[in-house]
C-alpha cells in the first residue's frame, strides 16, 4: 500500500514541486518545448500556401498560445527566484520528434518558401497527436493541482488552451478529410502516433532518470517508475495508439477562431 502511494502521479509531482532543483528542471523543459512550438507555428503561419490562407490566423493563434505557455513556465521560475536551466538533449521532446522525421523539418521552416498542402496536412496530423499528449498531461496536473496556490491557475489556463488546440486539430482535419485528403491524413496520423509513442517513452525515461538523481530516489523506486513507463509504452503499442489517431467533431467548435491577444503580454498576471 505504501509503495502505491509513493508512486502515485500526485505524490511524484508533489516531490518535484517541493524541490527547487527538480522544479527548475521541470519548468525549463516545459518552457523550452512550448517556446519551440510557438516558433514552429509562427513559421508555418507565415508559409501557408495560398489555397489554405484561411488557416493562417488559427495557426498564428496556436503559436501565440504556445509562446504564452513558455512565458508562464519561466514566470513560475522567476517567482521562486530561479533561472531557467539547460535542457538535457535526451529530454527534448520536440527535437527528438524532428529527428524521427515527425512533423515539418526546421530546415524547411527556416526557408522562405511556401509550404505545400501536404505539408499542412502533416503539420495538423502531427499537432493532433502531440496535442493529445499535452492535453492528457495537463488534465492530470489540473486534476491533482488545479487548486494549488502556486501552480493551480497557470495549469488550468494551459490545460484550457491545450484542449482548444486539440479541438482545432480535430475540426480542421475532418474538414480536410471531407475535401478528399482522408487517406493521407490517416496514414500520417498513424506514422506520427507510432513514432510519438516511442519518443514519449524515451523522454519519460530520461526525465525520470534526471529527477531521480536530483531527488535521490532509491533504486527500487526508480526501477518501479521505469517499469511503469515501459508498461504504458507496451499498452500504446498494443493498441492504445488508436486514441491518438481517431477524429471526432469536437464540442468546442472554431476553438482558435478568436483573437490571440497581445503576444508580448507578461505572464506575471497569470502566475
């Protein structure tokens, strides 16, 4: 009974939250990933082909949200008088996905050449998979820490945004499927889901290893966490990945159709 309590998601994150070094690592990894996502979406919005320009404002809004999330995590660090730390390469989810050929290559995004319609399908499919993961993680954190005085409000705001991003991906992919791109979308979704599951496993193992060293977890605890991560991966390989590729019309329609707000707004009022 004691082991199950120690290894619960709530108790594990409470440990991370209570220690400045582990909290710094968590926020630094999160801020880096969100900021990278903001840059990617900004470049995609600028390079959308003429036939899909109607998507540009929503992609811009998506990027603005990601930038905001990066600022929120950095503001959480600043509130504790902590500086962002280096992100270990093996914990860099975005970089590892790119190395596996998932999503749009950064080299392509750095060029001032319009994207193709297929590129946009790849972007939306990749986003549908990764936003599923992000929404699930934030839902879990809100479940356990939504009322926490330090992180509750920021987590609730980020979770709301991630749900909007996921809804947007569902709606736009369904629209494009009806326009005749269904087979391409399903193929790309499956490729993304299978690769993302592997990357998520590897990143989770790396993050837990770093946290274990920072928090001085005993061997049996680290071994149990490692086994749990492998068990999640095995479940996803056996069929859990299907939740990452299904498409259903969301309750939140036109979730990114509103204004993005001022992208320079400080996170100080949120944290």
